């Protein structure tokens, strides 16, 4: 099918009038099977940015949450209050878990900043599933992505509390959107906590498609050290990727490395960037 993805929220904004940037991520997806919103940013700017970019938030058939982190879920309440109608919200069952970011010896809550009941009274109809699933013809959510590479090990500062103390959050709930287009798969990541290579390989395996038309979103590669960054870039280059658009938790240095390696196939995501397939 055909798809158009417009970046509504990202860490960077330039070239579009009336929008704000924030540490967060949200993408408006227009497809032959209807419109969807992937993630909602950290809060306070999604309705403004949608209006400034001329996309019709009211038209969405569902909200997809890539994972529970507040920079992806913090705008959910205002989207519900804007819509004022029941709306499916697709995510992994781990959406409401407690998690923390360890920074300078402090633990900051990093999960969804709302209680489920509050969101439900505002119209959220949660559809939570860990499986790879098709929510519309040709549009899949990966669900939990198997960790198959040796080097995509996640972020040690992201933790959950267990009886024995804090342990690294495996972030098993991280999911991505996969859309089949004529030119191959169109993949939109949240933060790729599961690993961008793991995610793409899983999408290819489950759909039987070997071409990646476009992959865009956060890669987390700027936060994970040089080994993971370089091994990921090496394995990404071995895939058939037509367009690689990165931002959010990618960081400038990792983005520049990928720009070097992918040349004209590289796009720097920012608020207002449009990807079509
Ligand atoms: Fe994020
Ligand atoms: Fe995240």
C-alpha cells in the first residue's frame, strides 16, 4: 500500500513554521488503510505541531505506542482530550510498568505518566499484545522483537526495580510499525530499544520481504557506545535499505556517522520531515 509519514515531534525542528521541538517522538501515518498516530511526544506540543503541519489528528483510526517511556507517551492525554471519542490504543502489555532512568546517582521515573483508568475515562481503548500482529491489512506491529544480534544490548541506565534491587530494563515492550509497500517494507521505529538490526531482521522474517524501502525513527545509537554503533552500521549496510531517516535518541554524532555511510539514502529526521512510500 501507499504510506506517508510526517514527523510531528522530534528533538529537532528547523524549516517548519509554528512548531516546537522537544525530547520526544511522534509520527502521523497516512495509509490506504486509514491514518494512525505513532507515539505522542512528551506532552504539551502534539496538538500544536499537528495543526502547524496541517495534519488532521481527528482522522486517526488508532494510536500506536512504541513503548512506555514518557517521551513517547506523555502527550497521550492531550490527544485523547482533543479527540473526545473512544479510540483504540495499541501497545505491548508492558505499557504501564514502572521503570526508571539512573542519572548521577538518582532514579527518575521514566514510564507513562498517567494511570490507565484516567486514560480509559478519556476514551483510550487499550489493545495490548506482545505478538507480531496485523492491525490493518498490510500494517503490522512487531510486538516484542527477539534479540538475535550479539551487540544490541540496550541501555544500562534504564532500570526496573526488582526484589533484589534495580536491574537493567530489558524493554521487551519496544515495538515498531511495519507497512508493506510496493518498494519494500516501510518501518517506523520508536526508540529501537530492541535494536534497529534486530527489528529490521524480524520484520523481514515475519513478512517474507527482503527490501526495506524506508526505515525512520529513533535508533538509540548515540547513547550506546561505539561498538554497538559501528556493528549496527555494518549490519545495516548489508541490508537493502532505500532510505534511512534517524533522529530523536540517535544523537548528532551517530547521525553524522550514518550520513557518512548512507550518503544520499540518509535523511535527518526533524519535526515536519515527510517520508513517503
Ligand atoms: Fe525515546
Ligand atoms: Fe525510549
